[in-house]
C-alpha cells in the first residue's frame, strides 16, 4: 500500500566542492507542501545564513518537481500517491551523488507504511568525500525491529572510510531506542552534535527525536531553531569545517 514505484532524482551539473566550512540543516517537514518554494531558497523561509546541505524528512515532492528550496536533490520516498512522493530529501547546490536508497524491510504497525533513508556522497574542499546518511527511522514497531532496521542501514556504511554525517528523525521516543541508536553510532565512531540551547528540539516521552552525528570533521557551530508554525519538528543546524 502506497509503496513508491519510482524515485525523484534531479539533475545537477555542479562540480564544485562544498566550502571548507559548510552548514547542514536537518528538518522533519511533517509533509508540509512547499511546492510554492520550489524556486526559493530556504533562507527566504527561515532567518538563517547560507545552508549548503539540506537533510529533510517527511518532505513532499510533486511529480516532475525538479528543485527543492531551489536546489537539486535526491529523494528516497516511502510513500507515493497519485500526485506526490513523501520521504527523505537530500539537497545541495554542490557536487553530490546518490549512493544508496534504503527503504525499511518492515512496515509500521497500523499504518502499514515503510520508512526510508538515503545515502549520498559530497565532494569536500580538501578533496575527500563526505558520506551523508539522511534517515527517517521506523516508528510504531517493537524495539527489536527498530534495532534490526538500524543494523540493515548501517551495513551500507560500515566499511565507509572518511568523513561521515548521519542526520534526521530517529524516532527515539524511549530509552531502549535511544540506547540502540547511541550504540550504533559508537560503532561508526560518530560524535553527537550538541546545542547551546536544545529546548527547540522535538521530544516525545522526554526523549529527543532529531539528531546530527558526525566524524572526520570539526564542529564549528550548532543551533536548534524554533519555528513551531511550520512543522511539529524544528530545524537543527550544524556547521562543520574540514580538518
């Protein structure tokens, strides 16, 4: 039911590397229709400085749509309707390539939908390749299934060398899920981005749901924005520099 048959991927001719210091924004958009923003940058929507890499979950993309916040993008949908795809979107105006789409093997109880993740690669200023995992983790399943799906996703990046960012909505709404996630990120030698003021981060049962993890980069700045009038999640920003 609603399982996507195709995946929107737009074309980009950019061969430019990400700047030496770049900013990533991750945000669960709660299926809000931003089609009127197709050719407008996200900086026109939010009061923020330039963002170089977007990691969006529950993004809605119309059929034939070729930009998202005026950026070329890769999408891994988990739902397809007659007019719209829903899923994770990674967008950037710099050189990028799609590495892997990861639709969960399991379906969520009740809704019977999958969740999804997309793995992309991005050229860094120092010539290294940044691997980015954009994930909307499976919800409404037993903890054992959550752990299995995370392991299946991790299998795609376990042998990846070099800088790595994992970001998104992890649906870590209980301590068992959070412990599973932290154990998994430790296996990849990832550090968790922390925020000077974390009150804007979406929580459930007092557990944060959205995270950014990284390795092989220097964290320069981070911020959790409060924009409750757009989505039930808030954007997280992290600025990184190459070592």
